């Protein structure tokens, strides 16, 4: 059998991982012909819970799952990895200011960036899910000095997928009929779900739906507030859908996106007026194990206003954690 792909997953005892780990072990990222080994990181107090999850993984008898490591040491977790899902992060607790939350997470991702730098394969692909995902990914990249920054990405795919279904329902088409849609900016309520170039079965989506007021007043806020709506309905934050989005993001990056756009948080090259180095959601096309930014798009006044708003928030976050960059 071929060598397994070694995959680090942080926050392994958490609720997203309770779905994510089983999907990875089932071959949903690398495919049904590629064995995998999991390197699971969580805090010391969560080690027992991780062991419980691993017992359940064993009880699934996944043919592709060759090895599982459980650790509270980031260096052990990231050694020789081909991929990393950075899900674990510090949640906001009562009375905690946004700046404190940013700083607590910045410290976690500083330590993990150094460990990634020390042990991971240089072509490892990394997705940051743990919030604030974009800024955490930026800190990770800044502290993994010999690791290629383009291999560190942040997850916007859940927002992307959420919007696809809303559009498909409104347009009366299937989700895979929709192409060239993107969520720009920060994974936060300022994100910009942009249908400007989107098509449904090859026709402009805006014409198919024919209701700009719905797009601006319903779609954009619905997608932005979807996480809160899930918490209100379920009593817990998005988990299976977040895991699914992480799988989609990594699978497309590895296997390709068939020419379609997907939304990924990547380190800005300065295009579209997004300051260089910010980890911002942009449209990309994945092919041959790499992503390429979609370039040369014209940005209209409404797009500019929405983009500037989310980029301003990313700049503020960068400012708040500047000591660790
Ligand atoms: P949980 O609170 O269920 O699990 C988090 C796990 O991370 C816990 O087991 C905890 O012990 C662990 N952890 C904390 N600090 C750690 C560290 N330094 N090293 C390793 N593990 C650590 O959260 P869950 O619902 O699984 O969500 C995880 C993260 O995803 C949160 O930050 C959440 O806000 C974020 N999300 C991001 C989304 C995105 O689209 N980018 C969407 C879903 C989700 O809200």
C-alpha cells in the first residue's frame, strides 16, 4: 500500500472535529485510494475526550485509516504532515473583549506557527478554521518563517456554500448549476457574498433571479448571520456543515475545482485594493494541487464599498495583533 498522507487536526475533541475526523478517515479529502494517518492535537485537559473519539474512529473500521497519534504537543502534531486542519482555538468567554480574544488566539497560532515551521513538509496544505480564522491564519504564516505562505489558507467555504444554497433555492436550480460566485474578505458578518460574475446554468445569476433588492437586503445579511441563526435554532454552533466546508476546501485544493471559482482566504498579493499580507477571501480556481487567484476582475462601486468594509475589519484585526507579526 502507498504511504499514508499524514494529516494534523487541531481541536480534535471539539464538535467540528466530531464530524471532520470521520470524513477524513473515510477518504473524503484525498480520495478512496489514499490511506491516511491522523495526528490529533488538543489541550492537555481534552486528551481523554480525544481518546474517546479515537475509540469511535477505530469502531468504524475505516480501511484507509492507517495510524492515529494523539498529542498535546504542537511539534509532535505537525511533524512530517502533508495537510493540517487548524480547527482548535480559544472561544470567546463572558466579559472578554474582542481585542483580548484576538490576542489569546494570536498567541496560540504563534506557537503553532513555529511548530508548523519546524516539522511540516514544505508542501503541506493548511486550512485555518478556528476563529478569527483569517487573522489566525495570518499569524500562523508570520510565525512559520520557512514555510510557504501560499500554503496557509483560511476557511471562507462555509459562507460560500451557505450562499450557494440560498441562490439555488431562489433561482430554482441545483447548487452545482451556479458558478463564478465568491465570498470576499473576512469570515465574519462583514464578509461580502458577491454575485456580480455568478451564473446559473451559464446565464447571469442576477438576471435569472431578477431581484436585486432580495440580493442586497436578504441574501447578503442571511449569509452573514447564518452562524447566529444556527446557534439560535440548534443551541450550538455549526459543526457538520463547517466540517463539510473544510473538506470541500481541501479536496478542491488537492484535486481541483473543475475550472469553477471557489472562495479561499489567502494571503493578499495587493490586488483588488486588499493590502498585501492580509488573509482575505478571494475567488480562486484550483488545479494540479495549487490554487490561482482569479485576476483582472472589474470592481464596481457597490462591490468596492462592500470590499472596503470587510478589508477595513481585517486591517483592524492585524493592527490589534501587530506585536506578534
Ligand atoms: P469546540 O469548542 O467544540 O472545540 C474546540 C476544541 O479546540 C476544543 O476541544 C478545545 O480544547 C480545542 N483547543 C482550544 N485551544 C487549543 C489549542 N491551543 N490547541 C489545540 N486545541 C485547542 O469548537 P468547534 O465548534 O469545534 O469550533 C472550532 C472553531 O471553529 C471555533 O473557533 C469556531 O469559532 C470556528 N468556526 C469557524 C468557522 C469558519 O467558517 N471559519 C465556522 C464554524 C466555526 O464556528
